[in-house]
């Protein structure tokens, strides 16, 4: 699960970072970085803004993915426990031969 989560974070980090660099529309976390830290708007300002956007939105998407996967895994385990011991054709319990 951690490998899939890392891949999801990396994909969306790259997506939002590159989108922030390509589209000159200010997105929320990156647009206020300069004001919060008192940075001057120089040639590196778009890169700092893009990194902040990539990290922020990558973490948000990763968190949603992690919680959804965890919930689906838990329900899958409970479904498996409910089906255990039942035959595939009906709901009758299997007879255990001793």
C-alpha cells in the first residue's frame, strides 16, 4: 500500500508542480508564500510557488487515497470473514468432516 501511495503522491506532485509552472494563474498556497515570508518577487518566485503547490496538493490527494484505500481494505477483510466457511452455491455452512 505504501508503494502505491508513494506513486500517487509523486504523480500528483509532478502534475501540480508542472501545472503551476505552465499556467500563470496563482493557486492558493503558492501565491501567499511570498507574502508570508517576505520574499521578493524575483526569477525564482514561480519555482517556489510551484513547489509549494505541488507539495500541498500532492499531500491532499495522497491523504484521500490513503484513507479510501484503508477503508476499502477493511471492508474487504470483513467481507472475506463473512464468506469464509460458506459454499459458493449457497449460504449453507460447510459440514466439517472429522
